[in-house]
C-alpha cells in the first residue's frame, strides 16, 4: 500500500474447507461462506452448520473475519429454517450476513439486532441514492453492482459513509447484478435460488445461422485497478469463486494481497492467474475496454497459451513451450477456436530423453492418444508447481469442532460459592452452600479456583474467560468445589 491509503479487506470465496484454509493462509482478510441451503452457489460443496461454526472460529483464531452468504430468495415454508440458520450464525459470532431477500432483512433486524447485515450485489445497488437508502435501513455494508465504472463508484463513495464492497475478480453474469431469470424459464432452476444451470454458457444459433456463445461473459480481473479502488476508499475487494478450489482461493488472494501491499507484480503472477482458472479476462468496468465482454468461441476455462503443435506422430505431439511444464500438469488443446482435447501430461521427453520437468523455451514431446492437428493451440490449465505453492494442511485438523464461548465468574466466601455463567448473551447465577473453615496455611485463591472450574469448558462449551473473588483466609474442601462445578455444568 502507498502511504495514506486506506487498506481494504480482501474478501475471498470459501466453497469448501480447503478453500477456506487456503484463502486465509495466503492473504485474504475475510471469507464468505454458504450453507447447504440458501446459498447463491448451491452447487458448491458448502458447509453444514457445525462445519460453518468451526470455520468462523478458525477465522477468528487467525484474527480474520467470516461472513455467511444467505443470499437467495426464500419461500414462505422456508422461513423457519432461515431463522435457524441465522441463529446458528449469530451464536458463533459471525461477522456479517450477506442477504438478497428484503424479508430476511426484517427478520435479522427484529430477532438478531447485533448481526451486521450486508446487502448482496443481487440487491442491485448501483446509485448513490440506493446506497444511502440501504444505510438508512441499517445495512452495515453494501456490495455494489458489478456493472459500475470507477467514476460511478467514486461518486457513491464520496456521498455515503456506509461500507462499500466491490468485486475485483472472477466470473461475471450476463444479467444486471446477477438478477437473471433465464435458467428459471428454461429449466425451472432459478439463479436467484442458487440453482443456476448457466444457460448463458451454452451455444446458440442466431437468425443469420451463425452459432456462438453469445451470452457467455469473460471473467473479471481488475488487476492494478484494485489499487485505484483502494485510493478512493473502498472498504472491501471481493473475489468470486465458491465453485472453485483451494489453489484458486489461495493464489488469487495472494495476488491481490501483494497488489495492495504495494509489491512489484511480475508478469508471471498474471500468468499464474490464467493457469489456475480463467476465461478470457477483462478489467471492465474499471478501465477502458480492451476486448469484448463476451467470448463467442469457448465458454469455459481457457488457461495460459504456451505454444502451437509443430508435429504429431505415434501417440505424441511436439511443441516449443513458452512455460515450464511438469508431468501431471493439465493441458487443453484448441483447433480452429474449438477445444479438441483436455488431459493431464502422463509422460514427456526433451531431446529424446524422458523427463518429469521441461523448462520454458525447449521443444518438448508429450504423450497423447491420437493425432493432433498441426498448429493446434496448447494451453496450460493446471500446474503441479502452483498446487504445491498454494498447498494447505489437512482442513480436518485445522478446523476444530466449534464450542460455545463460556464466561465464568466464581465468588467464594463464608456464605458459600456463587458461580456466574454466561454464553450467547445470556447468563445464570448458581449458589451453593458449602462448609468452610479458616485456612491453616495458604487460603483459597483465584488460581486454585481456576484449576477446579477450568473443566467447565468441556462438551459443547469452551471456557473463554474466568475471574474470581475470594474471601481472604478461607478454606473450602475440594470436594465441595468439584460438586459446585459439576452441578453448574449439568444444568
């Protein structure tokens, strides 16, 4: 970052536990997570409620934040389950809930007033008046529509104090702010219910007979424009991609972390983004358009172009690779602008010798079943080097089972033992009569009480804080202290 600039959050997607760990490990300040229900990405792995609560606790242990995406539209018979999901999020201290349905806004304001509410981009906020209205309603953050230019975002920033979040990377929707009905009309799978079948990625034929993917949007890659967004005071930069894996989450988070930290970005970093997952990319709408917003020829991942096939025979093809390769890297072949093959490298050789690695600039012979047309274009779509660079430890070991934070205060005196327990904003006091005597030597103190009552943190609870007040010179038998602890815990 440059001196005087506000440092925005990097908010990364966590479609599964491995992506969660990768994003937070490699540079994200926060993650957004969906449950098994009510997420705009229902085809992602997503999280059951206990796993989500563990994810929030994991983020907090790292000093980072976790947001819940409850960003679909709901039916009347789902309201009770939505309330249960909201209560579970509130219980574990979620840092915010991202919503689209204005009905959920009313539920959260009434029943969960301490929860911060974020307006999803699907609320289609693209004006200053819209941002002010949401702020007046009590929204803590507004995720702006993706179609806004840098100047339009600047105008909104200068006119309101509400937190603003902007997408900087990932897939784009053909429809304004993702409010698309095409999937619902064609196949009954509503994008606003998290079940988009992506009909925009299909091939269509125009009236003049020409066929193409007319509605398939290229991917957003703001790149250096992220620094421009930081300069105008945007609070959070968001990465799309809950359907993508851990390497994507880690690498893209690291890319924008280094950008915002003011590091010199080498061209190889841009190439990495293309390898990990990328359609053709655009900076729209933050800069001048350098290419069309849609890609007619191919709707999916393209990768990094590394060369053209120079020959093919006997189950192998050759090319001079512009990028280093390893066995098990993923390649995709295109001919006449159409994909013809996708596979992992099973074997390759350089100068007639088998090798597991090939540097950039050499002619490499790659094993492949079938002939490959001369001048077919070769793209690198996955890299073992990058998978290793952004590897993560086993998420099952990182994400410990969630336990409810418990605060405990104990007072011990001649009148007995008083135990105050509080969790989830609720508290209860227990009083226990206990025999006592004047201490012959060292009397009861706070550390001794802590030793007896620290075991309150077992089961569903985790002892977050402990304090004690002890009458000087008093002795209470250990059996009475243990009895008080057991009875308080059993209630």
